[in-house]
C-alpha cells in the first residue's frame, strides 16, 4: 500500500512574496510531492504551506524548505502577531495513508537530525515525536518566543533535541513533530443568532463552559445565571468531546450562524458523532442543522468512518464501494449545504495529482485492447488478479442484495461481514493488477543490467534474484486472495438470497481462475531462480495445496448451486 505523509511547515514570512515563492519553489523542486495549499498572512507575517507525498520525498522537501527559509528570513528583525520561535517556526508531519504514527515519528526524527546537524539550527521535538514529555505542547516550547530563545538555550533543561544549544540570531529555532490530522469543520444552523451557535459550541468543546442556572424564559444557557465558587470564580463544566475546539459565529456570506470546529484528533472524537450531537442540541434550542462544510481537506479515513456510521444507522450494509460510502457521508452530513463538496478536491488522498493512470483507470474496452496487444505485460498475472477482483465484486453484490431483503433480516450481520471482506479483497486484488505488471518490468530491468566486472555481476545477480522473488510473491498473493473469494462465495451460496445464487457461483468460477492463474505464474517465475531453496524449498507444495483447496471449494460451490436451481 502506498504511504503518504502530509507536511505543514509554518514559515515566519507573510509579506515578501519573493521570499515566499523561493521557499515554495524549493519545496516543489522535490519529486514525489504535491503542494495542496499556500496560506500567507500579512498581520501574522507567516506563511503556511501544505504538501503531501511519500515519506522520503516529504522529508527531503521539508528540509529544502527549512534550509531556504534559514537563508532568507532574518528573525532578528521579524515582527508579527502570531507566536513564533524561528524562521521555520514549526514543521508538523501527519500520517495520512499506509503509515503508522510510530513510523511517522521515526521520519520526524530523521528530519530533525538533518536540520540540526546540517543547518546548525536548534530543533525541539513536540507532540507524538517528543522525547521529553514536558515538551509535547507547542505553546510550552514557544513560551518566550524568539525574543526569549537566547536565555532558554542557556538553560540546561532546554537543551535542543537536535542541533547546537547555541542561539542562532538569524534563523532562531525550529519545532518538528508528528500529530494527528487537524480538521477544520463548520456546522450550519438555520438562524442568524450567533449566541445560539456559541451556546452549542460551549457544550461540545473539550474546554467546556461556565455552569449556569437555566433561565426558564430561554432555551439558551447563555441567558442563565453563572454558578460561582466561594471565591467568586465560575464553576466550570467540561465539554462533551475530547480534542475538540469550537466557537460560534455569524457568516454574512451565508446569512446564517455557524459552529466552527477544530478536530485535533478525529480518531478520538469523530465528525459524525459531533454532528449528530449538535443536531440534538440545536433541536433542544428550537433551531435546526441545515448541513456542514469543510475548510481545507480531510483524510479519506474520516469520511469513510462517517459513511459507515450512517450506513449502519440506516440498516444498510457497509460492504459497498468506497464511492457509495463517501456519498452516504456527504449526504448525511450535508456537506453540499453551502458549497459543492467535490471528493476529488476535498479528500486529501484524492487531491494528489497523479498523471500516471494505471491499468484499472482504463475503460473496460481499452484494458482488453491493451491486454490483446503484442506486449507481454499486462499478461496472465494481471488478468488473474482481475479475475479474482471480479469474483470479489460479485460476492459483494450478492451480499448487498441479500442484506436489503426483509426476508433475510436475520442474516444481515453475516451479509455485512461478507460484504466488507469482499470489498477488502477487491481493493487488494485491484492493487495486484498493477503490481504484477510492475513485477514483470522489474525482471526486464534487472536482466538488462551490465555484468562485465565482478562487482557488476554480483550486483546484477542480487537484483535479478530480488526481481524474481517479487515476481513470485505477487501472483502467489493473487492466488491466496482469490482462494478467499471462493470461500466467501461458498458461504453466500448457502446463506445468501437464492435468487442471486448463480452470481455467487460465478464468483467462485472467476475466483478459481484467479487461484490457478496466480499459481501458474508462480511456477513459471520460479524457473527464473538458479536455486529454488534460496527462496522457499516448500513453494511447490504450497502451490499444490492452494490448487487442491481451491478445486475442492469450487466443486462444493458448483454442486450446491446445481441443487438450489434444479
């Protein structure tokens, strides 16, 4: 699976467009990254650049941006309303796809070490990357800002995590670390009354509110009397959602009030849970939620979580396509209320510009035409993966059709499980369609390497072995996943809607093609190894076992289907 990291460096320059352009151009010069947003503020004298890409590319791009900023921005003469500690004030890394927080932290440490060692800039680690728990909070590290940095560096307790413990008057210091994705999100109300939005915001935000005695003449708690402690301070009531910040405001452009929300960690407090709660709180106050909007981008995971939540509430199966899940989320959250929500622009993974369209981006006719050409790739391996993916798609379809029928209410849980499993298999097999072609091409590249010297020969042998190993593993995975498709089809034939039983059986037919085709490609690619024991001496037995199991399951699917339709 492709790994993606988002990086959001904050540079202490918001007025000199030439300097901003130079920094952005340095970031953009690194292959493999996509710039998503550039936000400059004159009063804050600050520019926030948002870009995303593969981990190594992101680290290189972040370093280049920090390096350029360190050469252009003189902190000794810097002024601005936003707190800051250096030319690159803070550089957060956010895991987006296919990468854990722990893995992301390792990359942040690599970046911090490069900045500290090569640029001689003091670097502090924060949030999940912090080595010192007292430094997790950015505000704590920033305390005293640039003007207090020299004194801070003289304090042994504030020795940087990387870089010299010396005051860099020109560049200051930099804070680097990993955090969860921050989502900026607004919920719209059918009222102009800002105080109603504020009242609801106080209820949901983690900070909470002052406790009040409800005014019997008003549904708005802000109209109630504050309950105070003996010392006169207000009694505080914690809010309903952790890692949530919220305020109420009026937006003249939309002619309505909004609850403006920042999700610090959407995995702790989800968008859909907050949205559902706001709907209830709004109704209690005599107003209604009309929809919501995103400010900036959102991770795919957050949208899919919302979509699955609402599918479950609607007693619909979650075993549907990603597109359908997204559509359910958009409709349920009312994300089209005040402006169009385009998943290709608003979901971060979709927004990445990728001009290299893969095989599965072609039309069915174009894909078949491409396979029919004289080129050896895509070939049997890719077609085997396509066969398996088609089987998984059929399984998902039958599970969904069964789930919808009232006669099968008792089977809904099982159909949902089968549908989810089928969708997962479908996605993985589609990925293997591309991977098989890449594996074949890697063998061609390895075999073309020069081998005139002993060093070249040794290197080529290594690369040829790696390429052949890769070319064995891909079809082997295709075979194993296609076997799982057949298993699901057998369950569907037994428990699913009998009106769709032949569809379930066809899934086993193409699943068997995926298994046998994958195994055949493993066998031919084994021949590229000089010594099979270097890979797996038991590989032939594994292939034979795969085929035997697949054939047995297929026969069961075929025979059971015949009994049902006869």
